[in-house]
């Protein structure tokens, strides 16, 4: 790996990524200890001539790009750079924001998970929390820096016994919005099940009772007012995805 490991969760993601690599030879190559003979076994390329070696290296590099994409961290900022007021955006006006009742709220969990119990807000708040100051980028041409706090989503997925080899996580929101992400994005160390904004309970306009905050994805992939989460191998699409957007940032 060219990336130094800077974050405890990042180490977990690296382990996770290696776990996904089926061939022990591939794993050894990434650890930097694979021989030329091993390289030919791994890629199925004849590396005795330069063209073969080139092809083999290209295959490895493509794989590395994927691994790097999983590990790429979005920049973080000091609190002094937070945009105030942080903009509101949705497919409707601010006076139509859904009002969710905190006491009766239950987060539903379904699909490829071991524990399907529905979560109260108190239970979610009792999980270990972290926060981050990152830039939110909207396809409509604006961006803003904000501070979100909550549960690292990878930790939540492990806690509910999600099948981490499944392909997608789908989100259903209480305003008829819906979206989905792939598992590598779900396990990214900066993907947060956010319960707070700027140190306060997440306000209604920013997605009370919770939103998924991902600085590595465009704004519309960050669902607010999450009501239900499901783990699946069938691509669930999304409100904007189904209209042709793919959800990647310009570096993706
Ligand atoms: N439930 C829900 N989530 C949503 C949306 C929405 O309309 N409904 N809009 C998305 C878009 S396009 C953006 S830019 C952000 C805006 O989040 P903000 O209001 O916190 O700035 O929410 C995203 N998540
Ligand atoms: Mo957006």
C-alpha cells in the first residue's frame, strides 16, 4: 500500500479490503513481497517478455486504483471554516421539511443482516460517536463546509451483523426520498450515520433524526431523515440515480 495508515478505522478498512482479495498471492503482492514468478502466477500473464510484464503491471495497477479509491480520505477543515449559515437543500422548500417525532421514532433495519431489531434514538446515541468537518458538494453547483457527528457507519453495520460481502445499502427516507451506496463506500472511515450538526441534535432542515454523511460522495447521495436501512445484492437505485446521476465526486 502506498498510503500510510493514519486512522484506526482506516486500518480496519485496509484489513477489510484485503479480506476481499481472494488470492493469497495477490495479498502478498500488495504487501510488497511477491516475486516476478509470483506476479506471473497472479495475473496469468507471461512476464518473460516486456510486453507481458507491462500487461501484468497494468492489471495490478488497475487493482491498486480500486484499493486507493476505497482508502482516499476527503479533506477535513478547522471549525473556523464552517459555512454559516449552512445551506438547506431538498426536492421541496424548507417549510415542507418532514417533522419526525423523536420518541416514537424507530430506525428500521432489514435485508442481509443478523439483527433486525428497530433502533430507538437513545440506543443510537449510546453507540460510540465521532465528528468531522468536511465539505458538502451539491451537483447544483454549490458547496459548503459543515460539521457532523454520529456513529461511524462501518461500526453500525458490524453491530447489526450486516453481511459485509453484500453489494449495496439502500436508504428509505421519511420524505419519500431514497438512495443507495455500494459496500466499499459504506465501510469508508469517513462515512457517518450523523445524529448531530455543529454539536447540536441534527435540526429538522438538515435531516432529523439522522442522515448519512459521506464527504466522498455528492450531496444527493447523503440521505436525510433516514427511516429504514437495508442491505442487499440487488441495486436499489435512488431518487436522482434513477434520473441518470451516478453519485461520484469529480475525483471518483
Ligand atoms: N431525504 C432527503 N435527503 C436528501 C435530499 C432530499 O431532498 N431529501 N436532498 C439531497 C441533496 S440534493 C442535498 S444537496 C443535500 C442537502 O443537505 P442539507 O439540507 O443538509 O444542505 O441533501 C440530500 N439528501
Ligand atoms: Mo444536492
